[in-house]
């Protein structure tokens, strides 16, 4: 009787979560081509992708994508690019891997799903293979992949400036509210949204947001992308109006859209 063979597969799994923007000011265009921003990033932990990797016994690293359809080849995916970046730094430590990404966070929605996937890959590999990278080093590495990637290294409420990478922790807890997120079936290009936006001085100090009741946010908290996005995609504005009609105490577009979210007092 042939001897049975046993293979041991070591799997690491994590759940990259979405984010919303509480206020977003586009202040001015910088000399490096980026825009100076001011926003508050807030994690949405019950809207998540699934990300796992399995060390391969043979063959080259690869990525498998399931869930929501992802445009393009996986070589263009931020999670794959993050893997390649960190593997190039530690070629003898990180083996060939099969990476499985299951998408649940809509793309082109301003929810940061791709950025979250990339940052979670970096933190997973750093932890699993004991690479010893600091939070600051991971943030710098992630910034090369996307402006809001560093937020997902910290993954807690943050007041952010610069491109979004200069962050200060902010005490803000919305757990008493029900959060609803709606994604109209349109894809909003971040690059196009920036090109159509009009930079201007902030009319509200976002640092003071935790001291203001959520019911009063509607009067002071603005997303500067809304004007141009609503003009081009009226269904996004309609979605925000519907959240208010349904009883939201505050509703807004997240990032450059197309997702809108509402906060409801009825938990």
C-alpha cells in the first residue's frame, strides 16, 4: 500500500476594511502636481475585502481575484504591487506566494478598497515574516502606492493633511450611529475628479469636529468634490438626497465618490 503524503499549508488571512471621509477640503494644487488636502479618515470595519496568502512549494508567485470584478490584469492591482515592492526588498526572506483577494468593497467609490488591500499586504508580510519594519517605514512604503494608503497602516480615526499622509489621531467614535453606504453604479475617476475641482480655502476647522454634535454636521461639514461630481453624475446627488429623506442626520459623498454614506441615530 502506498504511503500517504501529508502537506502542511500555512495560511495568513486578513480583512482590509473601507474608509469614509468626514469632510474633504481641496486647498490648492502643489508644485509637485498633487493637491493639498484636509480631511478626516474614519475606518468602516464592517465593509471588508478578504486577503490571504499561502506559501507555494513550487512555481512563481501569483494572485487570484474573486468577488467583485476587478478591471485589468492582476499585475496592475495595488495589492500585487505592494507584494512586489516588499518582496524586492526581502527577496531571500519572502518565498513565492499565492495571494487570494476577494473583493467586496466597490471600486472607484471613494472607499479606499484598493489602498486598504495594498497596506494590509504590507502589514501582513511584515508581521508573518518578522521583517521588523516600523510603522513609519510601512507608511512611507505605502505612500509610494497611493496617497491614502498610509491611513490603512494606522487604521484609526485620523485628521489628515498634505496628500492625506500627514496624520494626527483624532478622538471620534461613531459607534452609536448606524452607518449606511450606498454606491451608485457609476465609476468616478479620482484623476478626473481632481481636474474638475476648484481648490479653495477651508470654511471650517476639521480639528474641531469631535466637539460638534453630529446633528449639526450638515451645516458645516463639506466635501469639495461633491459640486463637480454631482454635476456630472446626478445619480450620486440623488443617492445623498435619498439618505437624508430616509432620516440620516448627516450624509456625504466619500472621497471623490461615487459612494455616499449616511449616519442614522436609530442603531
